[in-house]
């Protein structure tokens, strides 16, 4: 056995591969995404603009969506359609306050960015388990507090806190999950459309409750019960090994084997193999800087960061812009979610058969074509009914493409980093995605002034991402690494290589 990573991969296989233990763990970790999905997409409903009217001072005449009264004075009283209650109707965020809604969404994404930054170091220092459960408590508490918001300023602060918790959960859950899975199962599990299903359910919940306060309460309720799983969920045995907690790691492995109904594998060599590999490295705490010290990690970190930024921008630009599509907002929210299911199903097969890179490029191209279609339709004068159908069709195509490409990108991003910096690396990429997501609400606002801007920019960013994916490392059928090896630089394989014998870098 050459490395501790290869040794631990074999241990998982001997413990039953994907057995009952992994199944329960995956279900619980996927369930942690329910509150995250609903919180992240909350402003697509809570920030929607119901029909409204300016009410004259005498309470008589009403003017539809007019920011001035009949005497040309600034409108002071508004009446909103009661079919839905959003933050706009709660605090009259129209006219001169119209930009506040997009700013709140940007603030939320800023919180996700901060969460992604701090959680990498936190999860690699404290462990995956305490980090994720703290995040679940935080997101539940913040959603409950949002119900009692008395001003949009208070609401904005709470959205920032929710964003932090979302960034933390999104960074930790997938890394924690992957560290219990074998190579072949990682791509399959990544393709499970959990986010898609939860987003579709969110559309249904929003339609049933049609009140932003009650939707926040429902989100809090979805997270709270998961706190009780603390007594079942194990710490990542890979993390325990990388921190020399060998006895604890053996207990987790023994428990995994027994739960799966197989004999406990021989673990007598675990400590020796791990310590031998760790001797090559200086015993220290790893930081974000370690992602940029080797040529391999530096190149791939930067390439991945641009692609994550693109995915964050395009995905949330489409999601938060749902009200601008033709038809019912709830139905459009549902369709934009469900369209990801066939994309994820295809991605599961393609990721393992053709690799993460080729699969990502394929769906980036699909996304670019859809985005360009929306942009051109938006700036072309055509029949309104046809325009609505084209906008919806191209938007769904673009959403399908970016969602599937993001799945491939997420798998690649968790596999390219060794255990000692995996959460830091994945956290950095999540942070890059939030930079794009922060820009998206502002582009939606500017697209009211400059038609097509939102999607022209989307198409351009995705085309550049195709180039980035071409030169990124391919990690298909490569075992997870656990330590950094700085003895020498080795060349990595990517789609641009012509030498089929070139080997993936052993980190």
C-alpha cells in the first residue's frame, strides 16, 4: 500500500463499500440541505414583487404601479395584492426603495461568502461534525428570528447570518460525505438531485403558505430535528487519521463495519502507514495559503475558482429572476427546479464514463446556448406570447446546463484536494461561487435598465469556463489523497494533454 489515502479507500471497501452505514449517513447529510436550499432560494419568493397600487391621500383613487400620485407628488401609501405576502409588501420596498430587495439578496450571498471562508479552517481544525451541527443550529435560529423582524434592516442582518450558516453547511456536508464513500460512489451520490427536489418542494411550500414569515418558520422546522442525529453521526475517520486520533478513527471504522454487517478489517497497519506518510510533512496547521504553494494546487485552485464564480452567478441569476419569466411564479419556480433532475441523472453516468472535465464542458456549452437564447429574445421585438415561450424555454435550458455542470465541478473540486486541506479548498471554491451569486441580484436590477445584460454576461462567463475546465485536472478514477507531498512537482493530467500515459499528480 503506497499511501494512507489508498489504505483508507481499501478499508471502506472491506467495510462493505456503500452499505447501510453509508446509506443512513448520506440521507442525513442530504437532509441537512433542506434548510439550506430553502434559505438560499428564499428571496426568489420573499423578494418577489406583488401587484401594487398607489393610493391617493384621500383614500379614493388608486393608480397601478405608479410612484407618484395624481397630483404628481411622491406616492406615500401603497396597496399590495393580498394573494402573496413578501418583504416588498411588508415594508413598501417599491419606487425609491426598489433596490433594497436586491441589496438584501446580495447581503445574504455576502454571508454565504463569509461562511465559506471561515468554515474551511474551522472544519479542518475542529472537525466536520461539530462544524456542521453548529451551522444547523445557526440556520434554524436565524430563520425563527426572521419571523419576528420589525424592519427591513433587521431582516437584512438576519439574512446575512443565514447566509453564513448556508455557506458553512454547503462546504462541510459534501466533504464529510465523500470521506466515507469509495471512488465509484462519489460521482453517483453527487448526481442525486437532492437540491432539485428540495427546491421543488420549496416552490410548493411557498405556494401553500404564500407568506414570507411562515416560509421562514417552515425552514427552521426542517433543520431543527436534524440536531438530534448528533448521537448517530460519526466524525470523519479520514479527518481523525489526519489529526493522529487513531483510536477514535478505529472506533468509527469498527462501527461502520458492524453496522454494514461485515467483519471488522485488520487495522494494525493504520497508524504505521499514516505516521510514515506524515513524516514527510512539517506538523502544522494548514491555511488557505497552502492552496497556492504548489504549481498543481495553485493552477487548479484558480481555474476552479473562476468556474465556481460562474456557476454561482448564472445559477442564482436564473433563480432570482424567476418573476421576470412568463406565467405563474410558483409554477416557474417548480419547473426551474425539476429541470435539474434529468441533468443530474445524465451527469451520474457521464461523470464516471467520460470523466468530470468532459461532462462539465458538455453542460457548460448547453448553458451558454440557453443563456444566449434568452438574451437575444430579450432584446428582439417579437410577438409577446412567442417571446414568453422562448424566454421560458431558453431559461430552462440554461438552468439545466449550469446545474449539471456544477455537479461535475463539485465532484472534481472535492477530489483534487488532499484531506488536510480539502475543506479549506472546497470552502474557497464555495466562496468564489458566492462572489458570483452576490453580483447576480445587482445584474437583475440593471437588466431592467439594460435588457439582455444578465444573460449576455452569463453566456460570456460560461464560455470562459469551458476553457478553464479544459485545462483543469481530471480526477476520474483517482483515489482521494490525504496529505500534501512537497518533495517534487509532478505534472497533472487534464483534457488538453495528448499523452495518454501521463499520470495524475500524487499530492
